[in-house]
């Protein structure tokens, strides 16, 4: 089961609940999580996987998972020269 919580700054965060323990920063993100993180649509995330090398695991026809560490590294690599 998962719930969404407000961080106080308007950003919503998914909290996964399993066996009574809450995990606020899961190791793997869903397609929707990455879209929310990047503030883009899910089709845009899929295009980033196909054309821009965003690392992803495709576990079925409609199931995508993204390593949080890999996504953060991909973002950092693309924003190096932007600062």
C-alpha cells in the first residue's frame, strides 16, 4: 500500500507502507515517481529512456522501475554545465 504525503513545500511524496514500516525514499522508483520528480509526463520519461539514456528496468509490458541512485546520477550529469 502507498500513500501520498505533503512535505510542507507543496511537493507530494509517495510513502510506501509494508508490514507497518514506512519507507520514504524507496531504492526503486516507478515511472510515475520519476515523472513527478522531473515534473514531466510519463511519455516524456519513456522518451528519455529511449533517446537520452535514462537508466530503467522494464519488468513487463507496462511495468517500469528506476534506481533512485541511477536517476539522480543521470540528472546530475545532465545539469553539470547548467549551473
